[in-house]
């Protein structure tokens, strides 16, 4: 099983949000204006089964727990990391709709063109902050700090269509297309049914979400025959190119796409429109589109996962001509692209050290849905360091985790791999300047986690052995001998770091008593000067001033023919963590050769 990245679709198939109603008439205009959803759904293709993994965060990118996630008839909840997993969900070949809801937030959603691998999505929920209160029968205008506004006439209805009388709380959000977070906040994907019920791709000049709540917290909307004026400001650099009139689109939360309904006029630096109900409203130009899937492989026809792909459109009418996405574990990225246009494709190795273009070509034009394969040579490219990280993930009883995930963090990027058989494998591209990463695991069955553990790459493959999820365990030592004999130490661990007069100035000592027939664990290290972090080989006791690490003889590990390599990745102050991962081969005292791989995640006592 391979990893998946934060996004697997072109940015035109983007993270999404919708309003705080499910299938209700407050989100639906008069039937005469509504394109036929049954006919439009024929664009979606046949029903298929696909897997989804996602993360839900707030506006500060903090994870949100206990968010209800729905994909078709499948339902899940996010964990303490804001992560959810839904496998074998029934969706369509060209359209999958993922909804997220939690009290206190506007309902979120995302619509994607599902790929054959695991589909990774991120949803940033917007809070339900009330910006003001009015009363039925009163005309009033509400403004945001940036000038976006809504003017209400004062006539409202409940969800059942009966008249509402009383106080009204107003919730409003403006989404600016120049805001870097807009792609994480906007509803659905920029995919729509126009007034002729035709499939269209959108380019937005801005969005406005308005929700109304009654005195009892119930959803209310505009009464039949009542309207509201909405105003959305434009960025200064967009005013000159903005059309005098532009179509208005509302997000249909029931079906998961935008629907054309009216138009807005450019007045000064604002688009002004009139609406008859509330939802997310969008000011967009429309373009014909097709679905494009790109498979990326190396010179040996192996898929390249977690690679950033951008497409730049040649049509100057596009406000934001470049879209982007990441290949999934099958090396695939899918999304909507403008039809009948030549596109410039670039592949990047994004990492903690920046980005480098490693491949460029022109593709297209495409008049129908298409799938293409591009080959990127990587073996002899000095700009690319490909890493594969493998390991085992066990629960606290040393059984393989069958329902969970492993999250690898490198730089500011996160790579998540679903675990259903205790094994994981993550592939990524990194830079030469940073060779450390962190891993944490979550076990859904037992609701336990590992906490975050530091590691160092051992290029090109890093086998980290077994990590264990025990949410009430603060430190552990785990190691595996010959790939089958596993040992886990979770108590009676002492770790010391300080001055040493024997070999070098600083020594590291970790003592532990195992709970099995292995006996004891004693690691001694003579370290380099501060900051001490680095890779150490076997400590030679006969060489004065030598630096390195050694697992002592009580573990039946001899000094001769000892080829164990230790990566010290963290050494905190007292009360903080010392992290070491190690692997290699050694001889026991009977001359037999063994392999070993292990992880040390212990609290420093002195």
C-alpha cells in the first residue's frame, strides 16, 4: 500500500463548502428556475466504488474532531487528528460528493472526479459566527469589514414554508479569489449546470454565503416574492478585466454542484445582484470542460506518487490560469480542464527546501474526457531524491492494526497511508538539505495513537520497523530481530544524557528491562558536539575519543561484526523526548548473524 498526498485532484476540482441545510427547500429556488437534475446527472457516468481519506480543519488549520462525513450512503466521523476514512463508497465515475457537518460550523463539502486509488480530500470548515441580528418586518443591511453586504427586506419563511415572525440572526462569509485559503473553503468544485442544463467549468470573481437563523436556532429563508441584494467587492487588479454583467450561481447542497440563477452587474468595484433564497452565491464566468486523468510513471513504468502537477491554460480569459494537484498512490491525478485548449504541464518536486521543476511539456487539446500517461525520468536526475518508507503498525497488544492510518510529516507536508493489515508504505520526493521526518499512527479499532516519533531517512528505503499505538503510554522501546521476533518495552525505562569523561564530553545512556525472554536493553552512546543530532555507527571501545552507539551485551549483541546504524533525531531537555531509530545486522555471541530494526521514543530523566 502506498501513500496519498494532501490533494490528489487538479485545483479546478477543489475543496468545498456548502450551507447548513441538508435537503431542504431553503436551499432550492422556485422550480421553474431549476435545471433538471435527473438529466444533468447523466454527465456523472456509471456508479462505481471508491475509497476516501480526508482531513477536516478550521480556519487556523487546526483539526476538528467528531465531524460527520457522508459519501453517498456511507458515513464516518473524524478522529482527534481531524482524519476520516471511508472505503468502498458508492459514487459515480465522474462525480463524487463528500459532505462534512458539525454543530457550530457551516456544513462543508467537496465534489471530486474520483481516481482509481485512494481519494484524499481536505475540508476547511467555516464557523457559524453571527455578524448581526434583525427582526421580521424590518429592512436592514449587514456589512462585512471588506465591504461585502446583504440587504434584507424583512419577510421570511421556515423550512416547512410557513411564515416566520421574530428575531433573525445573520451569518455571512465572503470568499475572495485572491485569498490563498479560498481553495480550501469554497463549495463543491467549480462545476456547474448552466441555465440550459449544460455542464460547465467556472472561474470565480468571488463568493458570498448567507445563512439566517430564527430565535430557536432554526433555519429560515426569504419568503416567496421577497428578494435580497448582495454585494461582493472586487480586488483592484480585477476591476479592469471584469465583465459588466456576470452570471450568478448558487450551490445546490442536495446535488453537490453550482446552478446558474440570474446575473450581477458591475457597479464601481462591486458586483451587485438580487437573489430570492440563500445559499452560497458565486459570481462566475463559464467555460466548456472535459475530464482529464494523468498517469505519471518513471522510466521503468513505476507510478510516481505525491508529485506536484500544474496545468497552465492558454486562454487569457481565465483569471487564474494555473491549476495544480498531487498524484495519488497509483501515480494518477484527475480533474476538469478547459476543452479544446493546449495546456502546459509542469511537474515539481515540492519539499521542505522549496520546489524545482523536473518536467515540462505541452498536452492537449482535449475535446472529450481523456486519460494520458507521461514518463518522467528520475533515476539520473540530481534534483530528485525518491524515498520509500515502510514499516509495521501494531496495536498495544502487538496485533497488526486493521483499521487505521499512518501520518508522515516532512517539512510542511503530510503524507497519509491507510493501514488495514498492519503494514504501510509511503513514497515521497525530498530535497538533499533535510533528511528528517516524523511519523504518527492512529488505530481506529482501539482508539489509540502512537504520538509523533522522529526519524532519519536511510535513502532510498527506510524500514522503521514496528510502531505501536498505546495512547496511555508516554514512552517505549520497540525492536524486531530477523523480521519476526518483536520486542516492546513500555515501562521501567531510564534515559540519561550528560558529561562523560571516558571517550567524549557527552554520553547518552538508556536502560530498560524487557517484559519477555530477551532480558534487558542497554544503549550507550558517545556523542558528537552540540547539537548532537546525527547518524552514528557502532562505538569502538578500543578507540579513544570515538563516537557512536552500542546496544550492550545483555541483549546478546556482540561488538564484533556489528553493523547497526543509529539515527539520533531528537534529544530534548529533561522531561522531553529522545528519539532514535536504528537498523542493521550483527553477530550474537555464538557467531550467528541477525538483522535488527527498532525505534526508541523515551523521556529524558536527567
